[in-house]
């Protein structure tokens, strides 16, 4: 499950040359097309989608030729990062194109199901969502339940600024309900797209939510309207683009993630939020698997997006694992699991851990010195984060909820300082966060054993990074900013 929300205590357009371009003669959305029985190919009828990393600088023509020679059907290509999306019904495609540069999340899950003896891939039963009927959405003011907004001083910040409609935040998620009364005015359909096939589809049906409330919940934390009804987001004056990268089973496949990041860069979105991790496996800690291709294509996409001015915020995951880079390299014990959260573990991404209402790292939140950059409210059992869902409002807990608080603060920063680059936004966010020292004791269960170990010092550590994000400090000159009660 790639979504990073925890219900209560449960576990967790193709613009110029910058956008993803379908290969010549291949229509966007044709990812189910397959290569015929070409000479030397051995189709078995099962079509799988692949993401393929070519040498940087590889032309579209060369990429197409290589894919077709390997019995693949090219469907999209990102020349800026030399990453392609292709389908094939030949089981030897991966070997023919090179296992060191091709990866199929679908194929990996299929292999795991076969190994476990499952004859048919399990299909979770998830009810279809109906768009919000504004007349039926409760108009009750829920601001009293928004402890999370008080923690990051969002309410106080709104007396200074609510953000600018010129700033659009990309919600890379499961889709955002455009009819919810707290989100309707903030939605930006022109910058929205569905990316599930790895090639962007700007039609509204492609980016609307279908079975998951997750993306709508995340969007509300960022930009729900300040109208005295329901909830208010961190930056209610900014706009939201729905970029759908999570499918109806909860998976964010690498080609969808690459598409979402490249779309965001093409549309000059200054901030994006990724409350998920790319993971075809059951856990983010995989024994003996270096995830080379997945890491490479995501790293290229994030690097490109950042250079184009898009800063990505990502949740640290809800697996309560240590993501410290030193735990993934150097001397390792036999059989030790390798933990890497993608995209959160990538250098150019702002990785966010979660705290509860007590301002202590939530038990579920992953952590790691050198990975976590800042922390924000994610909630714990009994005090989750209330936000928008299709048809109304609901509480959810998780690093999924923490990350959009940070994206909202960055949107306020960008609104106040439009000329800030992605690097400058990040620096200001970190410098104006409230430092959070490691806790003296982290025994959540009361059994006398520490449940996790916090490495670092008061101003920068593995639990909280540079500290708790502070919306008011972010938009107020440092010399005039009032102290955060959290300090």
C-alpha cells in the first residue's frame, strides 16, 4: 500500500518540449497497445508496462528503435531525462532491453503473487466515490478541531497573508474532488492531469478521484477555503492542481511518479506534494534489492523538476523505519534490510516526518538523520488531522498529513517572495522552522525499551530534521516574527 495516511490507528498536456511526449504516431493513453507478433518476439498475451532509463542524451528515434528491437511498444518519452514508458507482451522484453535499465511494477507484483501461490492478483474492494454535492456538505465550522493548524501557526499567519492565487501547488496523489465547496475555488483544471499510464492525460476524468479520499484530504490541508465553514488550509489563497499518480489499488508506480514530476515542471508549479512512496513491494525495506532502475528514474525526474523551479515535498512513510543513509551503506550485517523511501529519500526532496498533538514523533513515522528535513503535524490515535474528503470531512493520521502542511507553508513563502528559487524556498523553510531536540526518552509502549533512536543535535536530528515548520515565521521577516509557542 503506497498511500501514507492512517485512518485513526490503522497502518497505513503536453506543453512544448518540457512535457512528456508520446512517441510519434502513438496516442497519449494508449499504454495498453502492444507490439504484434514481430519476427523474433514471443508474445504471451499478458501486457505489462515498463519504465526504461536510457543513457542521457538518447534521442527519441534511438529510444524507439531500441524498444521495438526488444519487442516493446513505446508509448511515451521524456527526452530531458532520457526515460521512456513502454508496454510489451513478450516475457523476454526486460532481458532484451536490459534488466539494468527497465523495470515493471506490474511484473514485480505479478511475480510476487505467483511466488505466494496466488493464481489471480487480489483486487481490493474499494467503493466508487461520488463527487461532492455542495448542498450536502456540512457547513459546520470545524476550526476548533484543527489543532494542527494552531501548531504551525497557520491561523495567525492568515492575518498577514493567505497566499496568492498565482501560486499553484501540485497535489501528486489519488485525485482531488473539484466539487468540494472548500476546494472548488482553489482548483486549477488547466494544470491538472492523470498520469497513471506514465503519459499525462489532461482530461478531467483522468485526474478526478475514483475510489480514494486521500488526495482530497491532502489538498484540504494545503488550501481549503477560509470561509467560516468546514476547515481552513495552511494557504487558503493559493490554488491546487490535481496530478493523479496513485491508482485505485493504492499504488504509485514509478512511471506515474515520473510523469507527475515532469508534468509539474512543464507547468511551472513551484511546489508539489507527494504523500506516498514508489513501491511495488510490500515494504520500503527490501532485503538484497538495490532498486537501481526505480531510484535512477525518480532521481532524474526530481533533479530535472528542481532545476526547472519545482520543489517537491514528500512524506517520510509510515513504517517507523530508520532511513538514515549510513544504515543503507558501508558495513552491514548479514541479511540486513535496506530501507529507502522514494521520493522522500532523494537529495532534492523535502522529506517530512510526523508528530502528534504532543509534538513528539508519531510512532508510525519513519525517520533518519540526513533524510528528514522538517516535521509537521500528522496526528496519533484519537487526535488525527481533520480535512476535506468527497462529501464532507474526516480525520486521518499519517506522514501523508504532515507533508501537505509543509507544502502549504512553502506556498505561503512563494506567495510572499515570488522570485525565490526552489533552493531558496527550501533554505528559508528550514531556517525558519522551530528547532526540536531529540526526546530524552522515546519509550512509547512503556516497556522500558526505546522504540526508536534519535541521532543528531537540537537544531538538526533524525526525528525532526531542522524542526517543526512555522507558517508565521516563514512569511514574517525574522527580526519582527513573534516567537512560536512551540519553542
